[in-house]
């Protein structure tokens, strides 16, 4: 080895080795450790040495009704949030590709909610929706839509709906940015040609813009699926009842909150670790399906 | 007036109308929380007609919050004295220090991946990146016990360490793509002149990738500032609780009065708000890549 390559070798080592060790110890090792724990019946409430029980935690979860209630609720949040977000962000992206004075300012302001701490967003909307003094009540009253104040968050059946509204508010800026970039990559002459051929705005949108936007939409749906499946902060301050160690409101308990409860309140470490891996597989599964479809589409066209 | 001019005008009006609705949706809630924090009690709790513009703005809620602590919804002073100060200090310290570390570590690593050829490069890059899109929840459970055993639970250095590790993949990714776009001729000339790799990094790469480094720094700062899950799990006393946790305590445990809560929320979101307002062009790319988190 000559002097120069040896120096390079030291240079690379000094920079990369600490990072490899850090990531190895603080990400891979605990991930592996959790996987092993998920095969044991470790429970810190009960003083007993953890026993290896193979896949019993997984089967216990899959057989429990609470797991399915919580999973169904999480999927409900996803199913309600995704179309809402897509609708708002697609509309905004189409609006903001038009050229008009003040567009840059609108773009900047629209993105703000996404950059704020989600924990603040949960509180913010909780206050907005407050039944006694809330601004939404005030607004609707003044506009004549309601005669008396409504306690929006009281009803357990509709709490999940509000969770999706706040999640949408927190996240819609990201899809808007991606779709805006997608729209800008559509060649202008294609749209001009459509206009010359006498296509209506709707036809242009339906037959040219939407198909070309499909890859961006797929990206958006994948990422927003993972984000809303793992919703946590927003619920914590909006409806969870939000104090560490305290009871978690069962009507808005989603997968992540359930997982937090199992591990850090009930101290059922084995079961919680198993759940965390189920969540991981669920997110990964969907991500892979979306990405392969996206890939196929890209190859075909 | 020609018909085409007319159509143009109608379109403009429609656009501005839609923009107004969009802004009401995006900014309205933020506006209201700010108004709530500076309103007098009388106006804030007025029903059924709210006062949308405070007639006599007051900073009382902020003063109360930082001196002696916020009030209970019932009226008495709640045991929150000093929590805002400690939260603000912890969040500032942890976010700035970890963002600085992430920026330098990932610029160095980004340079290595962008410019140097060595065996195992692809594998190491993959190893460092793999966890970026995955939910870190699977690591966190076991990590909690590791960090406890290491005595780093409820310490600022523990928080900084965790944030550095969780932000590194994104930082390295951003910096390696950024450095790849720099013209390599300058570096080649410097190497011919006998510059060592470290000198190269210090005198050529850092100055040339200033805007990339700024982006990584700001994205990291914002991510740490906004994060709630990590401080929730890894801290438990005011010595290291960060602002997001303090805010959650105000909402859940201490039942702080609404106007004081609003002030606390404004304090918690003001830095991200200002950074997002003034440095947005630095943020978009990094935030888009790190969007999953």
C-alpha cells in the first residue's frame, strides 16, 4: 500500500467507523434485541425471568379483539386521511401552478402547518374545537350555521373524524409540494397541443395531467400511509387524555398509542415488542406494494 | 371590455377566492392561537360572539408563564413554575448541539461517499441508509433499556446522542448528493498541489457546500425541535424535559388555563414558524426526503 492510499484509508476510517458503530449500536442492536424480546414473555410488572415462548405473543395479539379494534381504527384513520389529503393537496397544487401576483407568498404560507410541532397542532385544534369557548363554534355561530355551541370532541364516535382532520392539516403541505413538482415536470407543449385540439379543462386534467401525475400520487400515498398509520403526537394532545402513564382514551387509541401503552404503561415488553414488529411489517408491506406498482408503471410507460 | 378580458378577470377573482379559502384553512388556526395568547380574559372567554381581533393586546399570559408558572383552569397557580424556562433551555441546547454534530458528521461522510472509491462503499452506505424509511419504534423499546443501563436516561447528552443517530442517515444522504454536484476540478487541482484530505475538507468542501450544510442544519434543528416521542420516552424530569413534553404536561397533567396554554404553544412553535417562513428554500428538499418521520 503506498503512502497516499494509506492516508486515504485512515481518512475514510476516521470518518466512517464512528458512524458505523453509532448506528450499529443504537439502531441495529436494539432492533434485533426487540425482535428477540418479542419471542419472550417479558413483563416488568411480574418479577419472573423472561421465558422464550416462540410466536405466542404474535398469536396472542392476532387473536385478541383489542388488537383488531385498534388496527381497524388505525386503518380507518388512514382511509379517511389519505383521500382528504389528496383532494386538498391536488386542488392546491393545481391552484398554485397558475401564475398570479402573490403566488410565492401563498406557497410559503400554505407550507407552515407541516413545519410546526405536531404536538402543538393537536392542542391548537383541541382549543379551536373547544365546546365552551372554541373559535369554530364562534365562527359557525356568527355565520348562522349553529344556534348554540357544540362540544365537537365529546362524542366518542366522531373523535376519530377530528383526528383525521387535524392529521390532514398537519400533513397536507407535503403532498402539495410533491404534486406541485410533478405538475411542473409536465411538458407545456403537451397541454398547448390539447388546447389547440379543443380539449376542455376537465378533459385535459382527466386524460393528460392525471395520468402523468400518477407516479407523484403513488409516492404521496405511500409516505402518507406510513405517516398516518403511525400517528401519535396529534392524538396525544387532541383526544388521548395525554398525560404520561395515565389512561389513554380508548376511542382514539391507534396502533402507536396502543404500543406505547403496552410497553411504557403496562410494561408488557414482550407483547409490545411483537406489536412493534407487526406495525413495521404492515408499513413495509404497503410500502413495497406501492413501490413495485410505481416501478411497473414507470417501466411500462 | 372584450370577452377574453372578462374571462381573464373572472379567473383571477376565482383564483384569489380559492387562495383566501386555502389561507384560512392553513393559517387561520395559527392566527387564532396567537390571538388567544394575547387576548384579555374577558375577550378570550366571550361567547357566543368571539372577538377575532384583540382590542387591547396583552403579554400577561407570557409574563405569567415565565414568572411563577401558568394558572390552573380553576384559577390557582399550578405547579409549573420554571417549567417553561427549563423546557426552552433544554430544547434550544439539544436541538442546536445535535444539529451541529449532524451537520459536520454528515458533511464528512457525505464527502467520503460522493468522492472516494473504496471497497465496501455501497454496502456501508446501504447499512447507514437502511433505517431511514423504517419506523424506529422497533429500536426504541430495547433502546430504552440500553440507555437506562448506560445511565443516560433523563440527561441532555442522552437526548443529543439519540437525535444525532436518528438524523444521520438523512444528513448523509443530503450531503452526499449535494457534494456530488460540486465541480470536482477544484479538488483535483488541490490534490495535485499536495493538499491532504483533511485540508481539502476544511478549505474547499466546507466553503463550497455552505448552502447544503445550512439545509442539513436547519432540517435537523426543526426535526429535533418538533419531536415529541423521543423526549417523552427518554426524559422524565424538568432537568431534561423538552418544550414539546412540557406542553403536553400543560395539556394533560396540569390543566393550565387556556390563555397560558396558548402562550406556551406559541413559544413552542415560534422558532419552527420563523425558520419555515424565512428559510423555506433551504428546508423543502431535506424535509421532503425526510418526510416519513
